[in-house]
C-alpha cells in the first residue's frame, strides 16, 4: 500500500489535530515502511506514520505495549530530572481515534503514528568526534533512565534476537538446506563465521552464569537511530521496536559497529573500511558519562566482547538471509545481503586486530569513573 489515498485513509484512523492531506515516503529503514504525513494549515504538527512489518513483528500488541511503557517512563524521568524536554527528547506515540496504540486496516496492514521531531538530523556514517560522543551519551542515558525498570516487564518481541547460538543454528540450517543454491558461492564467509563461533558465545555464558544483569536494552543502536539537533547535540533515541531484555554489551557493540567504521555497512570496496579510533574513544567517553552511574565491573569487561559480537552477528544474519533467499532484509540488488555480510566480517577482522588498543581505551575510561581498579581511578 503506497498510493496517497490509501495512506491518507490509514492516517485518518489516528487522533490528529487536523485532517491528513498529503503523505510521502520518508527515511531508509530496512524493516518498516515510513511516511511523513501533512495536515491542513502551516501551524499543524507534522506526523510520522509507519506500516509495521508484522511478518517480522507478528505480535503487534506486545510491540506497541513495550514502546508505550518505555516512552512514558522516559518522559517521566526527563521531566523529573529537569534536563531536557519530554516532547523533544522522547518519541510521542499518537493514539488512534478509539484510543488504541495502532490501527489495522481492512487489508491487514498495521499502522502506528508519531509526532515528527522537526529540525533534527541523523547520520548513517559518523563524521566528527562530537557526533560520536553525543551518540554515546544518548545511548548511555537511554540505558540509565531504564535501569530502574524490571526487565521482565518488557516483552521479548523477537525471541533470541541477539542470541548467537540461535543465530548460528539458523545459519547452519540455511547451509544444510541450501534452498536457493547459494552455499557454494560463499564458502569463505561460511568458514569465517564458523571459525569464531565459540568466542562469540562469551556474553551468553557470562549472562547464564549470573555475571551480567539482564537489563532493558535498545538492541538496534546504529548511529542513525540517534536524532541530533542543528548543533549536533543528541536529542532523541528512535526506532524502539527492538527494546527488549538484554545485556548492555549488545547496545555498546552495535553502536560501535557503525561509529568506528569509516564506510557504510554494505560498502562493496573493502579497502575503504578502516577503524576510526578517535571516534571509538569519543563514543566510549560519551557512553560512560551516563552509564557509569549503573554499570558493574563485569559489564565493563563485557563491552569489548560486544564490540566483536555485534558486527559478527549482523554478518551472520545477512549471510543467513542471503542463503535463504533474501526474505528478511530489504535488498536493492542481487547479492546485496552477501555484500553486507562480507563488509561486516571484514570489520570483525579489523576489530580483532585492534582488540588490545580498543579494550585499553575502555578500561582507561572506566578507571576514570572508578568502575574498575587502576591508577587513574578517582
């Protein structure tokens, strides 16, 4: 459904301050379809409407209940702190005319509506240390403000989303079935993934042993999921579909995946992929400026494992989707998911080479916050 009349019919189900008059595609998300909606009059607020991909998110009720709980909690915390404005620093869900959190149309499409946060920007690729630092501060504050919420209150809308064991099982199944005859063409990628399987279970093992607390995490902390204002200051964390119980290292690692990489996540020319260490340090400083208030020493020690795991796991997911016929991620050309996987695995290899340097930065910054012993602890 993308014609204007159908979009406006869906928009009319929501409790807007004006009649919707125009809509057009907005953004570049991989999963949901997003549209900007305009109403009558220049003074009316703009809206952002999304068609929820209910093949990916089949339990729309739980998805939207999660989002409502999180956004209302964040607004309450921001209002109480006096630092920021809830309506600008948190997504605002627009309810339907009958009070619901989403609308299901006659064709079985699921829709939701937000107030559009104007005069903000997002970046697919980080271009300055300030941007990196602000991204770290935004995601650190996001975790901090949710640290007092029982993780069991949040539904796991995508069971096993960052469970590397389940992701590798899916990959092995795809290899065995070879449904579209692609296994022979990507043996190097398959071997890369399988050779690292044991190390990539580290966070899971730490969680199962009780070393790591289960917290509410974002689980999709690409840098473009932070909206910045016109001064490149963090304003709002967006894309809350995957907010679920998880470990903080997942969010840290996924953010670093896009912050430290000098190229796009599907860059075909691998020679353009390199590590920007100053950006890594700036992000880590921004993150600890907020997260140091709740992190445990074990969580600090898990962060480097997350840095390695998250590009690896997204690479495994891209590779699996390629082998299964590209049914999950939107693709723009033949072999797109394989190209994405190759890019992510190349990034993993570079992170492995730089592991001592990166872990040293994490530990040094953690020491300045008194989280782990060290000569710089204050």
